[in-house]
C-alpha cells in the first residue's frame, strides 16, 4: 500500500472519528442548539417554502426558458445607449434568480461581446444582489425597512460601481468583438405584452400569497390582506387562461386542475395552503407531462429547486444551530456576535462587509443567517452591509471575475463593493437604530 497517497483519507477518517468521539451530546448548550436548529427549519418550511419559494422557482424557470440571451444583449450590448444599458443592468437582478457564481457566465458573455466594463460590472453586481425573491424574503423575514434599504442600495450600488469602474479604467484599451445583429435579431415566439402579462400573473401570485398582515388592524393594507386569497385565485385563473391561449396547454387539463383546486378550497375553507399546494401539484403535473416550452419550463424550475432548496434548508439548520432563533441562543453566545458586529461602528460595518464578501451565500441563505445574527445582537447597519456585500461576492466568484477582467480590475471592483457596503451600513445604522 502506498501510504503517500493514503494519508489524506486517513486524516479525514481520524478527524471524523475524533469529532464523533468528543461530540458534546448531553451538554446544555449543544443540545439546545440542535433543538433550535430543528425549530428554525420547521418554521421556515411551514412559513416560506410552499408559498414563497415554490412560486419563485416557477418564475426563475420561466426566466431561464423564455428570456433569451439575445434579449439581454439587445439592452446591454455595445449598440445599446448608455442610459438604457445602465438602467437595464441596475434592475436586472429583480428578474434573475441567480447567486454570485451563477451570474458569472452571463457577465462573461456580455462583457466579451462588447457590453463594456461599466454596464457589465453593474450587471455583475445587481444580478445576485436584488433578485425579486431575495428582496421579498428580506422584507418579510427581516423587516420592510431592511428589505427596502437592500433594494434601493443594490440598485444605486450597481450604477455607481459601474460608472466608477468605467471612469477608473477609461484609458484602458480593450479589444472585444462587437455583437452582430444576427445575434440579437431572433423573433420571440410571443409579443412583449404577452410575456409581461405571463410574468405579472406569476409575480402577483407570489406577492399576494405572501401578503403579511399589517401591524395595525384596519385600513387599506389590512383590507388587502383580507382579500389576498381571492386575488391570488383570480391571478391563478388568469395564468391558466394564458397557458391555454398562448402556450398551447390542453384546455381540459387546466379545467380539471382548476376544478380539483376548487374542491380542495371547499373541503378545507380554513386552510388555504391546502388548495395552494394542490394548484402547485397540478401545475407541476401539467408542465412536466407536456412537450415543448412547457416541459422546458418545468425542467428549468425543477433545476432551480434541486439547486437551491437543499442548500437553503441546510443553511437554515446551520444558522439555527450556530445562532438560534431570535430570543434564543445557539452554539455561539450572543455576546460574541455583539462584540464583532454589534452597534454601528466603522469596525463592525467593515467586518460585516469583508466577511460577507469572502463567504459564499447560496441564493437566499443570507436571509436566515442574518435572522440568526440579528437575534444574537448584530446591529442593523452591519446587517445591511453584509446584505449588500455578501450575496454579490464570494471567493470563488472573485477568482472567476479575475479570469475575465484581470487582477487589477477585480481588486478595484471588490474594494468598491466593500467600501460602499461599509459606508451604507454606517448611514443606515445611524438612521434606523
């Protein structure tokens, strides 16, 4: 046996054995942390997976299937106007359900085909920073103020970072092939208006199904909450009609699905999640058994679910074990968190920005992690700093960016993100204590 090639597996086995041998089972803090992790996973599964994540997976799959790269190049390519290019790049994340690594192929493609450093880096930042699901989850779980600050900050960041990158490297001469018109002149199968209605129906379902009750009873927002399931049902019927009229879904399957959902609603009048789950199952069966575009839509949606959901639930479990739920401690004592990122000092915000920049956050995992940190004493300013730096950057992300735009530009880009996140955290923390 060649022990030179076997020492690494041996060390791994020994490490796992020693970890199991000295597993602190029976210790109050360890046992409590595991219980907190299970509590958090249960809460997350009940409150957010079915109503929030599943509709978002279908939206993400639709984007991947029906929003072509040609359309991206039309608005971010070399022939697009600068105002249009920066405007599109800065809000692209609201419809792209991607993480800091998934956005890299699109970034490399638009940069190398002539999008320019400014719009390309604006797109690179905004893609993972402000996808619509992350904003909704942030607002719902961490509060409307932090969700709005994340959305506004990310849009402003993307434009400012893009403009600064363009200004700093304005004298660099780069030879990049321009996109040809044949690359972007393909005819879409449906008009822009029809695609807009299709996406609007799904986004509407996502928004109204997750409409939280207002803090104060009465008033307009309370009235909207009272009718949210009627609005959700109307939007679902509209989506069914769209699938029949514009996507050639069999009308009898859509009618049968609608009837089954109606029966479930009548049988379980006090449990709206039951007919909602039935509608999700019916849509899944319809699209998975169909051919052409509908099957591609389901395949893309299922791909997102396989990629994101296990990581998300694992992230929730780890966050619960390490940090506990709000008001409950996990393995890490709350005073440690308070010492590192508590308050609103420059050090706390800079630490949160740098730590977030080098950590890898799978899409949406930053939300439960931050929830635990806030419950353990993290300040609101550092929380925003981590939200603005973390999802858009990671160590593997930086390595790929360097291969596309070079070491110098990568260092400047990362530094801009960290500095701006730190400053934003300080400002936000001073306004919302």
